[in-house]
C-alpha cells in the first residue's frame, strides 16, 4: 500500500468529495483541550477561547519576528468511553452528538517555527482566557498519527455516516485496519454559511491488517 507524503498543510487538507486518500503525516505540536458528552456549541464555547487565544498569540509573536504563519482549522478526535464501534449505535437517531458516552479532544495545530519559549508564553495567554478547570486541561502536545486514510465530506455533520462508511470500506479494501480515534478537521462553519456546503476532512489512522 502506497502512502503519499505531504509537505504542507495545504496539501494535507485538499481532496475531492468521497475520494479516499492514503497519506503519511509528520508529527506536529498542537494546543489541545478535552471534553465529554454531547458535542455542540454549549460544550465547545467555554473551551474555544483557550484554543484560539493560544493559537493567535503564537501567530502574532512569530509575526513580530518576521515569521508569517496561519492559524490552522479546528480539529477533533472522537471516541466512546465504552469502546462502541457499531455505527448503528453511534449514529442513533441520525445524530453524532447525542450520546453521554462520547469523549472528545479539540485541538489546533501550531507552526513548526515556534520555539519552546513561544509555546509556553502562548499557552499561558490561552489559559488566562479560561475558567477553572478548563485552564488546567489546556495543553500543548506532540500529535503523531503517521499513516492515515481520509476523505472530504461536504454537508451537515449529522449526514456524515455514508462518508464514514466509505472511508472504512476503503481501509479494509486496502488490507488495512483502523487504529486510534476518529479524527475530523473542520474546514467550514455551518453557522456562517449553508450547512449543505460545509467541508470536513474525515480521517482515520491505520495499521497493516493481521
């Protein structure tokens, strides 16, 4: 099985709807925060200032040194505390976010140009924007997925099931198996446009079957 390397974030986040790509990704540093239970604005809102506060503080610090970077898209890792993998259960009532057993991590990738001191200062700024215990959970970690399969989904989040099924079918057809957690990269915001045109990268880390 051939995994294509990617050199830039732009290469990583491109694709045609429904077309599965197999990529080899580099490790990256990310600002992260955890959550549990139903997803959505109520759960996300108290955590977002920390994520974006860290990312934007870092961007401006680098810009003052003449290093121009971009703040990456919001990403999420998803799993269930009970280990459920049955899509009929996960997508009950056509919803991804209605189960109390859902656990998730939201994160934003940070630029490679940042030094450790830059990250420490940006993280402190992000934590200052959060209430306890959210501030204590905000952190910077190295995230290393390695080999992955992914596709571009266009449409509402609640209509992801056919795309998730297509992704997992392609993984099996390639002689691979899923590993780790379901990963989503949010390229659009349905609150600011037509939900039917919202773009989301659905990604799954993979390993050789057997």
